[in-house]
C-alpha cells in the first residue's frame, strides 16, 4: 500500500475546509457534504470550530485516490493558530495551497508558501471559488507567479469564470506533464489547478493530480524498528492521545518504545486514519498516521523509536509575541493553572507562567485569547478572566554574576550549600546547567532539585519576564548527611532534604542574576508592505511614528512598491489597522518575528554611584522606576547590578 500525507493550507476563508469535505465526498468516504457555515463538516469536529466557522485544531481524515491512501490534514487558516500549521508541516509529504479566485494572494498565503519552500515540500496550487462573482483566475495565477514563486505552471484554463457555470478544461500537454510531474515531486515546480469546492468543479482533477504531482510513501518492511514523530497531542474522555506520523517499521499494541531522555512507554491502544474515521488497529506501519494511547510523557516533537533523517526539522514559525494575564475566582486558580498547562502541552508554542498568584499565557493574538477562554469554560468548566493582550518580553543577562551561600552560615537557615555563576547564553541556546563541583560531593537528588529550581526560576525571571538563554554553573555544593542514631528515626532538623535545595536555590540564583544584570527585551518583527506608489510617503511616516524603520522601497511593477523594514511587535496591530486607510484599501502587510532587543521607548541611562562605577555597571530606568533605585515590581525595562 502507498500513502500520501497531505496538508491543505490557506489564508482564512479561502475554502480549504470545504475543499477537504469535497475531496472526501468525491472519494465516497462521506455521503453528504457538510458546510463550514452550517458547522457540520467532518474535520471541524470541535464545538467551537462549528460555531465560529473556522478551523482551530489540525485534524486528520483519510480517503483513497486511485491506489494511494491519502491522509489529509486540514489545518487552521487564521494566523492566531499558526502553531497548528507548524506541527503539521513537519510530517507532510506534500501540500495543496488554496487561494481564492476573488481575493487572490493574501498575507497569510505568503507566510505559508515561504514555510513550504523552506521545508522543500512539493506544492500544488489550487485556485478555488472560480464560480464566485468577481473571480479572476488568470490574474490570480499571474500573481502567484509574481509573488509566490516563478516556478509555477497552470495545467488548466477556466471557462465562464465568475458564474455558476464556471468549469475547467486541461491545457494542451505539449510534453510538459511528465517534466512537471518529476519537478513537482521534488519541490522544484508547482502545478496550478482551478476549481470550486462548492460546486465540485475541478475537484476530481485535483484528486487525480495528487498521485501525479506529489510523492507517495510505500509502507515498506515491518522488520525495521518502528520510528515516527509525535506532531499533535489531545485528550479524549480524559485520556491522552498522541498523533504519530510513522516513518519506518511497524508499531504494535503492547510495544514498549523509547521517547528519549530516559522515557520509555508502552502502547496500550492504536487507531489509524482510514476512510474518514480512526479505526482501531493492532499495527500501524510506515506512512500511516497513528493515534497512540499509553504515551503518558509524550510531547509534541518527540521521536518514537530511533531517529531518522528528517525527524529534526526546525520549527518554521516563531514563538508567540504576545501574552495576557489570566485569572479566576480564588478557589479556581489551581484548576485554571492545571487546565492551561494541559492545553500548553497540546500546543508547545504556548507558554504558561506562574509567579505568586499571577498566571500569564503567551498568545498569537486576540482571536486565540477568545478561543482559549471558550475552551476553558466548555472543556474544563473554568470561568477564566483574561486581561488585555500585551507584548511578551524577555530578560537577557548582560554580564556574569556569582553568589554563594554556605549552610547554616550568615543567615542561611537551610541545610544546603549552593554556589551559582550565571552568564549570558547565545540567543536561542536555552538554559544550560553545568557542574564545577564534584558530582559525587552529594546525592544526585540534591543536584537535580537545584537544577529543576533554577530552570523554574529563570522561566519567570527577576522582573517577571522569562530569561530564555543562560549558562548556569553550580560552583559550590554541600549538605548535611542523614543524622540518626541506632534504632532512632531520621531527624529532618539535622539532615538535608531536597526541600533545602529547592528553598535556597532561588535566593542564590536571584543574587547571581542581580550581579550579572538583566535588560528587558521586546520582540521586533520584520515587515514587508506592498502598497501603491503614491502612498509610500504616508506609510513611511506611519511606520516611523510606530517606532519602526523602513529599510528599502522598491518598485515591483504596475505602480506597486514593496517596502521592507522592522517594527516593534507591540506596534504591529496598529500598523495593520491603519494601513488600509492610507493605501486606498490596497496595501498588504506581512510580518514575522526577527529578534528580541532591549526596550527603547522611555529609556534613559543613569550612571551608578561609587559602587556602580567600580562594577562598571549601568542602570536603565523607565517612568515606573524609583529614581536611582532598582526597577519597581511592574517595571517594563531595567538593567540592574549590585
């Protein structure tokens, strides 16, 4: 058997869920068509999806196309749920990029195409909605070649565009089809097809094209060790399910598999995507999508079994640039945090932080906040109150700092000795924890307790923002051995426990971080704006007022100029809101995360006193800081050293 794992991706409202439904109907998998507006499509099974008419979670359905079994992943189109698309792209064999014949190339279309090209995934372009009034299939095909990729080739033409009678017919072959098939399967060229998911025109041709223009995978031999990638996690009736793209071998019920980092789990149940449903099976082979039960410690991105080439594809999308404070009634805060942590497990690009009584969750935008609130209410029975969406900042170490506390000395009430040195890490390197002291100097559990606490504390940072990249070295260690006498019980008052190290580590780390100094950084986005030539001046002024900077403006033909530059993430929403009014409704903006850099707005540098000068330190404060002192509890920017 041969398999094709296919992604259907598009800007929101381009019709990809309707297209998925039409493909399933054409294959005989479903006997009636659902409607996105009616809320009864097969792939939009989440109640919230049916109500809102948008795809929120990626879903899997299967249908036959000739002798190929196609597993189709219907992914979200709204940019707030780009993390779902990210996970799906990593396990695909190819994709169908859907555009509307009316709206054409849109901002999210460009983002998706760039991600597909970076992964070198074969892509078929499908121009949908050719029957709608205002459809411009030829103009859209030209825009695809101009703005998405010059390596596209229409294989059909549209007759009667913009009318209910619109139809497609193949263009003369001229010997190109065989060449296009080879080039498309290796991602070097992209065929363009046309149709309408509503009327069904062009859908049989698209189904036939899948096996021609996209690569298929044979189920291979079951003798190889089972290997796959976890690309999604959810829960059904309270039980965790891991969605695994099988790459090699066969996975069987009751197999014990290695998930890495010392985690070994036993498969207790298997279901495989087949003809629109998930069927219980005893075995899942290469090329198939398996829904696996029993993997209690599985995380998105885990490799099941031995690693293979392609298992470590880098994420193509940045972490969220925004966050919001979430609260509940006092008695519900524990349940709220547990529910958000469970949802974050399903979406690893959503980060949940808790400091004292404040819980924050990172987001991609307002729509995602609304959806999270609804999911918490419906699935977890928690009434959550979300604050305003704000920019998610980080703290960066600006130097090295060291602190030591010796057990039972100088006010240290813990039976623990800890010395920590902190240094800046390379952006993107994460937090590393190393030992300079002898590993045998105390029980391993005490080292583990120290490291776990250090990572937890850096995740919430001294100024309430996470410290994502740092090198932490444990320089000193010490403990009180188990104190007891013959026939007497263990005396906790005289002996070290893990609680001593968990209690002391935050204090030592905080002192080391203060001496190293931190600076609060905000995300900066790159932007590309396409706009009419006569609106360049007003748009450049808008970008400047919002704290951004245009780098270049180049004519791209037909009176259109492409402007590139950068802008703080906090100003992106305002840019997108005001752009249409300045460009006669013709401006189009796409942005993506570039880097973090120190917050600049309202910042002034102050030289420290004698102590600060001796340390070579600089203090930066904003309006919420006390003059000459450290940042206040809600400070948005600060560099502090003692």
